[in-house]
């Protein structure tokens, strides 16, 4: 599998939290090439199951499908759309081109910005109430096309930086989706797996890990590994837990995760010489792993994180080698059970 | 190429102040066959276009070729690039943008994620000096293979149409003016005109100062874009000027008190030919008029500008109808200005 190419395809898809269906067609098709039983549920989740002996343990590989976006809360008298954030870094929004998803249609727009003579203090970050989308229409016209609750995504290209690094507004968590697909790609040659596989591309992680809560209950796996992005060191970042780009997937150790699975992942990485880093956290993880662990009667869950720079900005940077290593770790984990 | 397409094509090219060569070359390729041109030592492209007759007053028409952008000031040991803005760019439109270098290298304008900031840091807009460009290099040595100090970086993003006849994209300031000059040159003009595609406007109207000296006109018309603030929540005179209400003719900005006779003539002309025309409700900004009117012993100068939202950003916005109205007004003005006594 050509990881940068698939990642570019995934990052090009819509799917703000609550609007994941925009990514469904392509992701279902990609997933179906590895696993026969795939479907999208009513909550925006995509699930897939491998065939096999029902007595074998069920292992879930998970990444979230949604990406950060905004939601239209008002159409003002000038025809501009007021929006609410949902996780987007408001320091990066002004004068960005956006796409508004209005049912089957899309509308292009620009986030408005005040000119110098009206922006009195440019050292202050814009507030959410300062954010308005210019769709180039009067109020009456805008109201015919845009509805309150429509979702908005920042446009932004998928750029290849030097070597294996890439930049896009959507690597959180399309990098994780890509890693799961790569794990399946590595496993497709295996004659018989010791487990049955379940895959979940979950909705609404960015608004509170909601899709995974619903889907993990329905899937009821015996073991799970979630893959998300996490902070990487970069200029100005003073955060000891941050990983390093291109130095391997980060294996999470946290009170909320299964220590057995964490240790198993570390052992696999050592034995198979897969580059890895440790991400030790003091409570929960802020990822879907938290909701999967407490699904139904509890699920032993591990977390693999792909180091990422500039989280929740329109230029999130990851190293595709880290995605590859995350996929290899998951594949070896599945084989080891 | 149709006017609108020319605007998009030129705006898609990269040329900050001092680095306008690609833009100038593209414009030369689009000049009509009967136009004579030269490039002066600063890089200004000066084009003589014959009209039906010689004007009583020598006419100079100006637009600038440069755009705002970024310049690499240092290559750091970790492989990131320190940079500064070329021209006035507000910090609001810098962090989180993707940029491109002329050699095809892409970069992210990088800062600390919101999650990792505390207290006041969360509500502060990072300054350009606190940001860096990440091109994916792991060390200074690696970065130097792609980028050198002094290289310029440009906003990425396509030019696009949206809403009811609006156009968005970088560098509409002032590639729109350049495209209008090319459009005027396609026509059979009533008078000989000298067109100056001027460099280095964004760092202090420098190119036009030199080209106005060499052209030595009696009268100049500057074709520009000017800040419109007809946006959400802004009322009354604070809107300054509005898209869709035609070209903007100012009486005064931060660089020029415009010639009163020409100011009046512009509005009279607009009225006669049935073109909507507006003035600004604030004394703000400036353009090449500031340099031209003081050059070569003094030049009577007027500016005809397209109202433009989000100037100096990755997404400037203009209205198509204003573009065509500006061409009409500029053409009619040339006819009247050429007959004025020098």
C-alpha cells in the first residue's frame, strides 16, 4: 500500500464531526478491499468484520473518522455565517477559504477578517464571535442555500514536505485511519489469523469520543487498539511528553489503558525491531481508547499514537514513516494473540 | 485571455516585492504586438502603447506587480526557518497557513498548538517572530538543500469564484490592476499612454517613484485594490467602501491628497457613462499615487481602485462586476485626461 497516496486520498475527504457521511463512500470502498463485511451505522461510524471462527477472540482496530470543523449557528443580516468552533484553533482561521456542506451541495466561502484600521489589538487571538464566513450572498440568498447546523471545513491542500513528511488540515485522524488500513494490508497475506478482526472508524471523536462509545458497545471486542495522533516536539513546544516526528509510533501507557497490552506492544516493537516511543500519561488519554475501555463490561485496550505537529491547525504535519510503523505494530499485535 | 481569467492567472503567479520577475515575464508574454516595452534597473516594466493621437498631457497608467509574502531570515539548527513578512501582513493571517517556495518546496507556518498553552497564551495571537516555517527538514543542513536565506515564501491556495459573482485568492492586490492594464491595452485607445507595471509597492511604493521619474508624465492614473470593510457586523462609515458599488476614487489617503480636478472629473465621467463609482469614508491606506504625485517635479494623480475585502491575506475578495466597471471608467478617464491641458 502506498501510504502517502492513500493518506492524501483520505485527507481530501470531508467529514467534520457529525458529518462523517461525506467520507463514507471512499472509506467503505477502501476498507472493503480488505474485509468483506463493512457498513456505516446511523451515527456515522464505519465498522467492518473479518470472517472466521466465532470462538476466536475478537480484536478491534480503531481510528476516528471525523475531522475538526465548524457548525453554522446563524446567518446574519449581511449574509455572513456565524459559526461555532468544535476544536478548530481560532488563531489560524481568518482569511482561510472554507467549504460549507449544505445537504448535497457545497458552497465556498472565506472567513472574514478585519482590516488594520479596525483591528485595534492584533496581539489578541480572535474570539469565536469574531469568526464569520463570507459566502458572497445576501441574507435572503444565503438562507435559501445554507441551513443552521450545516458543517464547515477549512480548505487546505495535502502538501508533501521534505522526505516522508506531509501537511494537511486533516491528518488528525486520517493518519490513524491510514495506519489501520495499512495494518490490514499487511495482514491480507496471512492464511489464518489467530483472531477475528473488527475495524471501527469512529464518528464524533473531536466532540467527546461519542461514536466509539456507541460502536464499541455493539462490537463488544475482547481486545482493542486505538490509533490517534498525539503531540510531537516542535519549535516552541515545552511539553515533556511530546514525541518526536519520524522516531516511531508512540505506545501509550496510562492508568486508563490495559497495561498488559501496552507491555505487549512494547515487546513486539522490540522483538520485531519496529521503531517506537513511549507516551506515558497520568490519567485518561483524551482519545477513543478511553470510551472503548469502558464499553459494555470493559475492554482491554491499548493506544498507539502517531506523533503530530501543529494539532488542530490547517497545517498538521506527520511523518508517513510513523504511520507505517503504527500499522506494523497493529498487524504484529493481531498475529501475536 | 478574458479579463477575469487574466486576473486569476496573474494572481496565481508568485512575486513578492523585489522578486517580481515571474509576474513581469508573464505580463510581457500577454502584451499586444504593437506595444513597445522596456524593463528599468529596478524591474519596472514600462510599456508604450500608441493611441489614436498624442495627448495634450502625457499620461501614465500604473499598477504594481508585487504582492505581500514572506522572506526567510534564518535557517535554524532544528531545520525550521525563521521568516518575516514582506509588506504589511497582520499576524491573524499567518499562523497555520501553508506556504510554497518558487522551487516547489512546501512548508507549514508553525506555532505551538492551543492545547499546549496556558492562561493568556491561549488568547494571544502569535507574532511572526514567534512562528517558523516547517518544510519537514530535520536539520539545518537538510533544510539548506531546499531553501536559502532570502528566499521568498508564498501563500498557497487556488483562486476561486464564489457566491454571487465574487472572486477570492491571494495577490488580487494588485494583479487585478495589472490585468486591467492589459485589458486597456487590447483596446484602441484615444491617446498614447505609458503603462508602468511597477515593482516594490508593498514595501513603500518604491518602484513607481523611479518609473514616474523616467516616464515624466503630466497626469497619472493608478489602478489598485483598496480595503473594503463591508463585512459582518461593521456599520456605516466604518465599512469604508463596498463591493459591488463600482470603482473607488479617493480624495485622500495616508500617502496622497488627490488632485481635486481629477477627483471631480472621475465622478463626472462615471456619471456620464453610467458606471457606479464610490469614494472611501475613511482616510486610510495608500498606494503608488503617494510616490508618483511627488515625482519628476509633480504629477497630477488619481487612483481608481477595486474595493477588496481581506487585503494582504491568502484570500482577498473582489467582485467581478467591479472589475468590469473599473475597466470602463479607466478607459473613459483616459479619453478625458488626454485632452486636458498639461
